[in-house]
């Protein structure tokens, strides 16, 4: 979590006349707005790109897209963004977001069929003007923050490939459910988890039987946690935020600190206007203060900028009260 800056508000409005829009699209397929500097991220600017292109999945029809683009991203920098694009006259909006680097510095989405852009009934253009507005949140981190483990020919990689010498079994499930057995080297589990280390040092039932039963986590969670103990890059699987929460709970129960830290780190890009309420509630359950602070700041900015948030009704009531008390005086 320390690898990310606090949430930073971003905003950009692009206005263009219908006449200019038509004229430019007659000779080119892209129209770019002037760039706007982002406060608190020195040297970084954003702009909106309007694009006319052929829909590859739509029988060759022309479509109209909008892209958010970041400029002057340094080689060592990455920007995680979450934004809400709106065309108020047409009552059109969409959520977007991405992880921006020097290699990938734009994100876009289809707005409508190109012909619909000029349809008076669609109201994308009103009083001869097209207006598109972007409001969002950004946070800065290092471009290498999600760099995977480089195991190469190290001991953990060799042990991972060695199935024959695994001398301990994690049994996932109970009598009423189909059980899954996951074999692991006792030495690996002991080194990564102080909880298991104590289990193996003392004359406990699990040590004598060579197995432990886990009934409060599903088999996928345990398999990912075991793979992590061998320094496998489990996060390349693009785990859903719910899976990250389960992994964090497993890591907390068995005191695997580096797994807790990594799951918190990967939860940050999973936060969006659609998931923040659920992740805030989960952060409270996990007792993750850093994640709670990030979500709280994210929610404050969203409320201040009047960005629609999904599932507000499920947000923890104490958090909701704190937000309502602070939003009117909140400045950034």
C-alpha cells in the first residue's frame, strides 16, 4: 500500500462545435483536446481523444470512441486511474480505468455509432456543441510495483517442481463437502508461516498425522497461497478482488505477512466507482487501516465531485456518517 500515493482528483472537459467536429472528421479520424495539468502530479497532463474508426465486430460500420490519454509519463512511473466519462446532454456515461505507463498511456471505449453522434434525438450534440466531461481519481506508483518474482533456478522453483518429496498435506473441506488435498513441503510451510512453524515444533495432532484440515477457505484460495509460498507469480492470473480478499484472510490467519502485503497492493487497482463500497467494507473486516484510508479518500473525492458510486446502500454506516460529516469541508 505504501507504494501508492493517496488518491488524487483529475478532471477534464472537452467542448467542440458540431461544425468543427464534422469538418475535422472529414479529413482525419482523430480529434484531440488541449491537455490539462494534473494537480499534485508534476509534469503529467491528460487529454481526451475522440476517434472515428471502423467497428471490427459490427459489419464494417463507423463508430465513435472516446479515449483518456496521459502525457509525459516517466519511465519509472505508473498511474492507476479510475474515471467517469459523461455526456450530460445525452444522459450517457461510462466508467473506465487502467494502469498507465510509457507503454500504455490511453484507455478508450465506444460511445455510439458514428451516425448517431449527429442524430438530434440522441442529444449528443445540443445547440451546435458537443461536450464530454471526465472526472476521476488517480494515484501514482512505480512502474515496477507489480513486477513478478524472478525465481529462475532458485531453490523455491526447484521445490515447486518436486512433487515426490512433499511431506505434508492440507486437506480443504469437511465431511459434507468434497475434499481437496494439497501437498506441500513442511519446510516451506514452516519458513513462510509462523503459525505452521509452531504447529510443527510442538507435538500437535497435525504434526503427528502429517496433515491439517482447512474448512474456512476454498481450495482455490489455499492453492494460490501454497503457490505463493513457493514464490510463484499467482497475481499474473488476474485474480478478482473477492479472491484477493480471501487470500488476505488466509494470510492473516496463518501470519504470512508478505502475502498480506501483496494482496493489499493488488487490491488498489481493483478499487473503482463500482467496487469501492464493497472493498471498503472488506477492508474493515480485514482490519486493514491502509486500505480503509485509501477507500475513504477515494469516496470523499467521489462525493465532492459528484461522481456516481455504485452500491452506496451497502456501505458501512459508520463510514457513511464520517463521510457525510467531512465532505462539506473537504478540500484537496
